[in-house]
C-alpha cells in the first residue's frame, strides 16, 4: 500500500467506493435490468450504469466537493481544483446487460492531468485491482506484476471491436496480423478489465482503437505500475484522449508495434 499519506487516503476512498458500487451492480444484475441504446444499436446503457454513476458522483461530491468529475453517463463537472475523477461506472455494459459475468467499475484520480490513483472492481469474482502512482499495483492487496512471455507466439492478446465502423478495416487488419501469430486472441468486452488483466499477468497484450478516457484511466496506471507498457500505435507516449492504445507486459511491445507497421 502507498507510503504517501495523501495518496493513501485517496486510494482508500477510491477502493471503498469501487467496492460499494460493485455491491450495487451485483444486486442489479440479479434484477435483470433492461437496456436502452445510446449512439447505436451496439452501444447500450442500463439503469445500473446510471445508478452506479449516481452513487459514485454523490460520494465524491460529499467528500471532495471542490474536485472535478468526468464520468461516462453525464456531462463533465468542471472545477478549478487540480484534482479530477475519471469514472466508468460500468465497463462492459453489453456483458452486464446480457448476464455475461465480465464487467467492472473503474475509478481513477488525476492531479494536474496526471493519473495518481485508481481502482477497478470486478464484483462477481470480488477482485479489487488498485494502484497508486510510484507505489505499485495490487489485486486484493497483493502486489501485481505483468507476465513473462517475450514473444507474441507465446502470448495471449486481447483486442476490441468498434462501435465506429469507419474503423472496421483497421480492426480486421489487426486481427489478421495477430490471430495466426499469437497463442490466443480474445475480445473480452471490458477495456478496463483487459488492462487490469495485463497488470495481473493474465493477458500479455491488448490493442484497441476507439476508447474513451474513462475506459482507460485506472487501467493504464495499473499496467505501468505493474511493470508493463502502454503507448499509441506508433510507440509514442500515450495520450489518454487519443483513443487508440497498445498495452503489454513490455517484453512483447516492440514486436507488437512492428507487426502493426505492415
Ligand atoms: C466499452 C468496453 C468495450 C470496448 C468499448 C467500450 P462500456 O465500454 O470497454 O470493451 O471495446 O470501446 O466503449 O460501453 O461497456 O462502458
Ligand atoms: Ca467503458
Ligand atoms: Ca460504461
């Protein structure tokens, strides 16, 4: 756990909030909540996304009324503060809406635009991934390290599919590149958990092209604090708003980047 007192306090708040939200999601999953559509017939939102967001935003406003909040289902709450919370109340909404047990809540804290703490909670396995800048990453309190495979042929990779079909050719091209070479290729349906799984050494690499800041924030910090690497497709330093990312255990990163060059 972090040595810095203020980070420790933020992390404690963040992890407790992620777990409380997860308990709500567990209850709502059992109620078979219905979904409605957002930008397309593939982009879903449920009453659970809204209830989870309401809970998280209320708790942050109660505890840190001066902080900014960027959360998926609402307009950004801007502030003069150096701190901003970046929240995906349910990442993996399609899975949730269909009863597929792979979704989570992701909460991250930025200070002056830099990620400093985060938590991703997967309520069905009671798995809490937590992270603090410069201090480490943990799963249920145990330190996390990325995996050891150093070649793509020994690696399990994950990709995402777009809601934006102008990107379809790029996704198909990636699948054609990675599918025959990697040991396995997955599409898990939660960007945040895909990143948390890299931090935990369960996945070795992940590429996606159409992500938002709230999908990425906590997961990116988890990967880097667990010893992995996250960049853009050209190997450049990741900009959280550029949408396209490559994350890996670091050992297969250059090989993955080279494969995308063709
Ligand atoms: C989605 C998931 C999915 C990714 C999509 C995201 P949501 O988030 O992370 O894995 O491929 O791009 O929008 O809608 O479930 O919060
Ligand atoms: Ca998301
Ligand atoms: Ca979401």
